[in-house]
C-alpha cells in the first residue's frame, strides 16, 4: 500500500466540517501579514519615494527578504522538531500567532522618512520569520482535519479562505483609513498615519480571527519529551534527511523541486505590488484596489483548484500553474511600457495560478507523510524552501542591476520580473522528475 494510505491522513476521526473550518480560520486570521503588510500596503509604503530612490529601496527590500529567508532555514528544523517531539503543535502555533500580531502592530512606529527604512525592513523580516515558522505548525495540523480523499479540497479551502480574508481586511482598512482624506478617528495621510494605523488594524484582526482555531483544536496528550541542544537538533535533522533519501526518494525529490518553485511563487507576491507602483505607476490607492480584485480571483481559483487536485492529482495542477505564470510574467516584461492596463490584465491572471500551485504543493506533501512525522516533514518543507529563499529576491535585485547595465535607464525595476521567471522555470523543470501521487488515495 502507498505511504498515503498508511500515513497520517489515513487515521480515523479526521475531517469533521467544524475542524476544517476552524483550521482554515487561521489562514483567514493571519492573512493581513501576507496581503496587507508584505504585498499590497506596507512593502509598497517602504519602497515609496519617502524612503529613498526606487531602485535602492527595491533592492534593499530584496536583501532583507533574502536574509530573513536564510534565518528561517536555520531556525525551522530546530523549532519544527520541538513541536513534533513534544506534541505542542497547537500551543506553539498560538504563541507564534500572537508574536506575529505584536510585530504587525509595531510597524505603526515606521514613519515615512529614509531614517526609518531599515527599521521597517528589519521588522518586516522578523515578521516573515515568525510567519514561516508558524506555517510549519499550521501545515502539520492538516492531518487532523483532512483525509486522503479530500486533502486537495481541504488544502484549497484553507488557501482560499486566506485570500478571501485578505480582501476583506484590505478593503476595510482602505475605506476606513487609507482612501478618505480624513478616515475613522480623524486619521489622515499626514506622516503616513493612514498606513501606520492600518498596521494596528492588522494586529487586531489576527488576534480576533485566529481564536476559533485555538478553541477547536487541541494538542494530543503524549509523554514528556527530553530537551535536546541545538547541535543535537541539527544532527537529528541530518539523520532525517538521510533516512528520507534512502526510504522516501520521491518525497526528497519533491522537497527540492517545491523549494524552487515556491520561492518563485513567493517572489510573485512579494514584488508584484512593488512592480505595479514602481513600473506601471499605480498609486497607493490603485495598488489596494488591484489587491482586492487579485485576492477575489486567487481565493475562488484556489478553492476551485482543490477539486482538480483531488480529481487529477496535484502534480498536474502545479505544472499547469507554473507554465501559465511563466508566460504571464514574460508578457508583463515585454509589455511594461504599454501602460497600467497591461498589469491589470496580466497581473490579475497571475493571481489565478499562484494559489492553486501553493495549495497543490501542500496537499502533495500531505499525501506522502507517514503517521507521526507531520511536524518533521513539514519542518523540512519549510527548511528546504527557505534554504533557497534567497533565490527569488536575489534574482529580482540582480536582474534590476543587469537591466540598468544593459539599458542605461535609471528605473529598470521591470527587469526584476525576469529573475522571478528564472526561479519559476527551475522549479517547473525539477517538478517534472517527481512522481505524482494521484491514485494513492
């Protein structure tokens, strides 16, 4: 029998609707950090003229993103093993979620001045580290709420809830604080107060809407685990990798391939809004409206893709999505001087394929994990992903520099798209060699 049939997903008592919804609410509740902070509002705010010249702020963002990714690669195996060993997955997720809310609120103190650029970048990097490590715990809980027959739909539902939660909070903050000349509580755009107060809104949203997750899901009792040191944790990690290579070669291949294409997918969202503003001339308000439309498309497409995942297998969903993304990114590069309508069309189409690829990647791995190893394998999933997470940010920044050398132009931000394309292509080519898991359930 296959790994999936004997593994974590095959255990009894999984898949109640209440648990699925409660699990998915974590994605809804933490989405402000991804949608509002990382993608459509705060990162655009940090790369605005108030903080410096466009190329400098964009390359600084790429550097800080790359460094944060390397730190995740170092921390994830240690913290992921701790959750797996102690069984405190939900407890650890709760503390990480609250820490994410705190860092979101602290962004209020980043004023629109070059002196605050690195403060903002550092806090943004710390938040991304917290969010990624929290994801390890969140992903590992999927075996408590899904079965082999519906894991694609459950994964897609979770991703879709995140996207839809993102649009709701984005629109609320936009109409409450950002769009009006004077918003709620007398908030205006003076001294960046509309953006800064929105960060407090993100923090509150995260605390409130993740409560259902922690009320419905509990850690399963297990004997107390002995404490181990950092060096021992990395030794155990190496043992896990060697065992995985010997006994689950296809899983190892998938971890490598997914590390590449997931970094490319992250690059699409991290730098998409930055390109909209810096290359296509979107105002802050237009970026937010675009983000709202993007999240609707991404949410609905991702929920729908769960059916395709369960019906045809996650590999087909991943390969098809990556192919479409590469074609659309090339179109944006080639047509960058044709006006904002190019990004409206191609950018929104991009959003229809990022979520399905992410969701199918998670469900692919969930089908392969043996019972009792969810934390360990998803920890490796995060580690391998972050081990190469410098690729997309670095490729984005290097491509901008190359564009400046080739064209002599002052603003070659649009060349960064080609760096993201290169990473997506590498991931797609690597994924071709991975065996699909369709039919294992």
